């Protein structure tokens, strides 16, 4: 499958997902309240899932931050190393030998 076809397929999937999340009856021309489209009103369950996922997400992010910072505090400090990358002085030393 070509990249353009995958791009079009991705856009179609995004539009279907957005249409499913659109509350029924808010724009009756796009998604009417009655019939099968009324049964596909997923806005309420979506908001419930999102609201239920926020606390665990915050807990996981907090754990990651604490873990990363604790590892950084345990790690020894790396001293700064000054290196001389002067190519001309290296060439002069080789010529002297």
C-alpha cells in the first residue's frame, strides 16, 4: 500500500472516530438523535472513560518523574573534561619527532 493510500485511510479513520464521539443531536444534519446513529452516541461513555483515566495517568506520570529524578540524584556527577582539539599543535608535535 502506498504512502498516499495510507494517509487517506488514516484521515478516514480519524473522521469516523470524530463522528462517533460527536454527541447525537448536537448537529442533527451530521448525526441525528434517532435510529442507529442515536445508538452510536459514545460521548457519554467516552467522557466517563477519560475521567476515569486521569487519576491513574497522573499517578503513573508522578511515579515516572520520581523514578527519573531519584536515579539522577543517585548517579555520580560526571566531571567536565577539557580536551584540546587544536589540530595545528598536533601536527607541529608530529613534525618535531
